[in-house]
């Protein structure tokens, strides 16, 4: 299985959510690569998968206006589909979804995660799912307009839409002066992961054994976009960054404690 982790590390730095797109169709070569990437991502986990829909997602957003306004003009979208709500499936859904987001960025394409405000029935009909499956998120993809829309300008003027918490705010555990050389780069990559409403609910604990544990703030809080999906996106950024630094490791899932940990090999 071939996933472009090196390219994705660069994409982490340049990716920005966009909500308005031109009508230009995605170039054929890019479509082919995106489909190949989806096939590889869909082999990673059971119970989650991606589908590429080569038509406008506008019908999926009819009557669904989120806190940041409508998304318009995209020529295509990705659907994130999940079968079961257990065994960290939301994390796995976020992981593979962010993989295709970063791959799209490498083709000059813009995207925007939408997990709360869209018509799930219309999406399910367009995507084609089994009775056991649910479309948990849609990700419009296309070429963003050169100039920001009025809504996007307002979001930037507010000043908190792209603002990230400092490393000190999101990391605990081993003092920074004792970190391995690669750890700061990995944590900074994780801190750039998008989250619903930019809530940044994921924090990190650095263990003495070169481990990174991802915790969710107020995990029992009911939200229309499960926080596990945010954690899965952060996991993908950690996976990409550790691969970039040639650090091998594995993910450890603790169901009872609701923790996910990346354990680096010695």
C-alpha cells in the first residue's frame, strides 16, 4: 500500500479550509490519483470508508446553513461513511478523511470538512450506502475562488477561525526540554489539524517512553460532530509527521479510558 506521507507533511502546512469554489472541473490526472488514494485509505480500517462523488454537493447543503454560512460551487465531494459507533470508528473515519484532504491539497485543490450541517438523507442517496452505514461527514473539493467570499472575510476578521492554541496550552507530561528531537515538529503538525468549529478539543500527553497520548476535552459532551473525528484527524497528522521524521511506532487504543496513544519504537 502506497500513501504519500512525505507529500502530506508539506500539505499540512499549506492546507486551509475554503467554502466557495469555482465551477472548474477537477483535472483528470488529479481525479485518477484521488481515486487511487481512496482505494488505499479504504484498506486501512474496517467499518469506515470514503467515496468520491463527482458532482456538486450543493443539494446536500440545501437548507443547511452552519455557523459559518453556506458552502457553494464545488464540483465534487468526498463522503465519509461509517458502519459502527464503537471501537474508535469516529477516529478512524477522521483519519482516512484527513488523508484525502491532504492529498487533495497537493493537487492545488481546496476542501472543507462538514460534519454537522448537511442533509444526511440526500447524501446517503447520492453515495449509496447499506442499511448499517451512515454518512458522518462530507468534504467538498475543488478549486477555491481566488478572492475570499464575504463570509470567509468575516471569518478571518473575527480572528479565531484559523487561530491555534499554543503548544503549552495543548501539551502536558514530559517537560519540553526532555523531548526527543522530532517531537516538537510532530506536535506542531498535530496542532494544525482542523476541528469542528475550530474547537481544538484534542490535547496531548508526552510520556517518558516516547509516547504521545491524545485526549479529548469533555468527552461525554453531546455535539453534532463527534469529537472522536477531531482526534482521528490529529492522529493522521501525527502519523504523517512521524513518517516524515522516519520514526516507527504503533497506535494503542484504550477503550475504557477513552485514550489513543502513539507509541514510538526505541
